[in-house]
C-alpha cells in the first residue's frame, strides 16, 4: 500500500513550507503513525506532528450533446505534516 500519493503544492501550503509545514494527499485508510513513518522514510526528516482531513466527493453535473451526465469527484484524505526545526523537504529537487 502506497501511503503518500502526492505532495500538495498550493499557494497556502507553499507559504506554510517556510515554517516547516508540508501537505500531502494520502491513502484514505492511512493512520497518523503510518503517515509519519512514510514521510520520515521517504524524505529523511524528523516529523513532529501530523494532522489529517477527509474530504468527501462532490456532486458534479455536466450538460452534453447526449444529455445530462451526473457523477462525483473523487474522495481523498489530506495530511498536514510539521517537520523538526531546520529540516526541509525539497519537492522541486528532481525538476
């Protein structure tokens, strides 16, 4: 099971990166200790705290030539991770 799906790169999270706070989209069934271990192993940093949020899928409707198409966006879980002072996660290193 891949716990960390992708890092969050938004304006708000990028502003928090300066204080050592990073965001990730994680597996919906992942627990806080699992997320902490995954971030520490993947990026080699010491994690101080983990906060999680679950988001439900939103209902979406489109009007097309063939009629109305209804569905839902994907549900996901977001984790906000704070690392120890002086430690940095570099998301742009491979680019």
